[in-house]
C-alpha cells in the first residue's frame, strides 16, 4: 500500500495516528537540523516534518521539487497553524520515507501564482495540470457534467452516442475531413454537431435524448473557441417552444444550486432578437447592468423604431449626425466627472481599428443640473437636456453618442457598453443573470452570393404563423436590391438562445419535421432536388415515416463551465486544449504523416498550389 490517506484527509481528530502519505514535493524549507516539506497530491497539501535523525539522509540524497515520495509518520498538532490549508492544524512527524521517482527542475513553478507564461504551460500541460487553480477548474467541470446528467436522468432523458465519422454536410463552418483508406478518394467528416442524428433519434421514437459530446469546427480561434469542443446536446419530441424553455431553465437552475450553491429564483427574462439588438446592440446582452441604447436617428429597415428622437438632433448643422445612417446614445452611470483626459481616452478607444469609429460625442449631466458637451456649439443646453433624458440619463451620468453606418455603429456602442461596464466593475464574476433571446430571423441574405443563408441551421422551423408564408412563396431572389421586400425577409425562426452574463451558453430551435417544408427550406438555400437528395436524402427519407414534432437545445459546455468558474476563457477549463493557432504544442500536433500513410490513402500532396 503506497498510502493510508491522501494529502487532504488529515485533521486534529487524527492526532497520534500513524499514517503513510504519497505525493509530489511542493516546497522544501530547512531550519537548522530540521526540514519541512509540503507534500501535494490531487486532494491537498500536508506539511511533513523531517527531524534531526533523518536530516543526514536528506543531505546524502536531497529531495527536490516535484520528486514523488512516500512518507510514514505520526500526526502531530502544529505549533504554527496555517489557516489557508484544510490540513493546516496538523503536520506529520516522519519516521521513514522513500523516493519513488525523481524529477528534473520544472520549467515553471507549480503553484497558483506561477511564473510560467501561457506558451510554456501549454507545452508542459501535464505539469500545469498539477496546479491547484487548474485542478479546481476541472473539478468544477466534472461537477457541472454530473449535475446535468443527474437532472436529465430524473426527467427521463437517455444518453445515446452518435458517430464521429460521418458525411460532410453544410452546417455553417468548415468540416474537419478524414480520408478513408478502404474507400479511396472518399472522406468522412468529423461532426460539427450531432444535429441530424438526434433528429433521426426522434424519428426512431427516443423522445428524450442527450449526450455530452465532442464537436469539431475548422474555424478561426479566439478565447472562447477551440477546434474541438464539448456540447451538452439535448432533443425532445412532442413538445412546443415553451416546453423546451421550461425544461432547460430547470436544468441550469439545478446546476446553479448543485455546483455553486445558488438558489436562482429570479424569473428568467425573455426578449426577442429585435429587442436585444434595439436595446443592447447585440443578440447576447449582459443584463446584469442597465445602460440601454437610445436610437436618436431612425435606423435602417432591419430594426423597428419605437420612438422617434430624430427631432432632438435634426437641423443643427452638425454634419457628423446629419450624414450618419444611425446615431445611438447610451447613458453611463456616475461618470459625469470624467476629465478631458478620460473622455479623450474613450474617443481613442472607439477609434481603434477593431472598433472602427471616427470619434465620440459626449454630454456630461452634471450633479448641479447643468449640461456640458463636446458639441455645445451645435446644441443648446435645452437640446442636451432632452437628448440626455431620451437616453435615460440622470444627474451624474455621462451620455456617450456614436454615429455612422448602422451595423458598425451598433456593434461599436455595444462593445463600448461592455468596456464601460468592465471599467465600472459592473460585470461581477460572482453574479449570474440568465436571459432567453427569442424569435431570430430564419434567414439572412448573402448579397455577394445573391441568395438566402440559414441564420442558425437549415433544420430550424419557422414560427408556426410563418409556415404558410414560407410554403406559399418562391424563395428565389431575382433582384438583390429588393431582397428586404421579399416575404422571406420577415420570417422568424422558432429558435431560442440562452444567454448568461452576456455569453450565449445554449442555443436551439423547434425543428422542421415535415418533408415538404424541409425541401422548401433547402430550396431557399439554393439547393436543387438533386443536391438535396445527395446531401440529405437520408433525413428527407426518414421524414416520410412518421417524424414527430421535435426540438432541442445544445449548450456550449466548455463556455458554461468557464462562466460558472468566473472566467470567459474556455481553454482554462479543458484538460488538454489547443492554442490560438489550433495547435497542441505538447504533442506538436497537427504534424506530417509518414509517406507510407499517403500511399495507403492514395493521397498526393501539392503544397505549391
């Protein structure tokens, strides 16, 4: 037996017991004729005391950091207790020990405040995983996984695995493809999601399915993306949208309670996609704080203008507003006392290439009731007061205004909203706020390709009231200038996203389950009958054998874990992640394969093309 206890087990109640521990040497501290060693394993840290009679052994054969040792001794009460350790009231007086394995000096210190940068820690990920901070993240991930499975089991869901080697089908991103040796010239694809399989399972009568599943997308990476990621994938039959929303609100609340000890009793707010874009500038707003947007100039045809504030800025001779497609204002709480230097900093921030604005207008709503603005010479105080009131400002607030092309301006002020919230400490990682965003557009129009594309995926059903619009109209656009006048432009998807703290953590829809409607959807996306049959004949065929109404949702499992762990970087919650170039620097993958493998696969590379 290598150990009787772990390094996190022992307490004062164990005093005088003889125990054996095994683990890794965290630190070594010599004090004259005695030596203290902190021994670490997955469960914690325990202090070992090597007295004078063992010091000669240590001098002859010194211990080093990350040595693996076994040590036996008696549990004593510590004279200088460590309140930061669960085992901080005791220490082990060592009577015998042995070195099980030696270690080279690690390339970085294996502790929470490590001196290792991202690159070196990724290269030696097996060492980084020993750190308590990383271990805590993986333990949280396991707790979320276990909690979700328990909830779904209690609600009669069944876990069914689906294949990884499948057919390449268009789902919005590039596929990773796998050549088939037994079928030369043909390729499998790794699934971007189990979408069609879970729909086939509904046709097969498995009315409540789930899977914690790996998905693969060959797309550009960022902090919240990996080429392979995990989904909590769920599907239900004989349901409507309300059934899905209620079931999966329950799932998240269950996870909150079991994993975080949070009894989430708030009603989960719901808003349409249009309301989210109108009020927050994006479709995954963080509603932990207010700072809603105010449109001062009527936007384009995408958004419905509910209040006409154009008179507040019209006819002032201010070309920046007059010539802009849209003008959007936002009240930032408690910032009226910003100095010229601070407002200049905000102006430079919005001018950055990744934001793309030419400048920023501000109005200071001073506590004494006066107003000061960067456009005083164009707008008298009475107008500044009215603009500020329209933006919802109160004394002490700073109103910021951006103007320009609609899409860019809305994205810019949405980014500015998040930036200001971060500066003001309004995005607390220990506060959680859920939101459903509903009624997305079913289609987007690709002007370059002069065709419709699915906003979500091609299996999403339209809202029930829009089914006849879709069935009864020709999907072909013959004049790209008129596409917004086409009946398809107003069709809403029977779709929903769950947003947590400004991050989309789950998305789904009621699916199309009728063959004629699915064919109409494919036709709208530019697929003729032959292409439909080639790519999705198996699904269309299944729909001819009694497909039930069904729908579901998929959670970005890595992202959900990261947010619950107080982060928005999913890489920290994955045991062996890729870097931002999609490389595993520990394995040095991807890499070249042997020439004989090319021959077996009958593949010839031409890297000059």
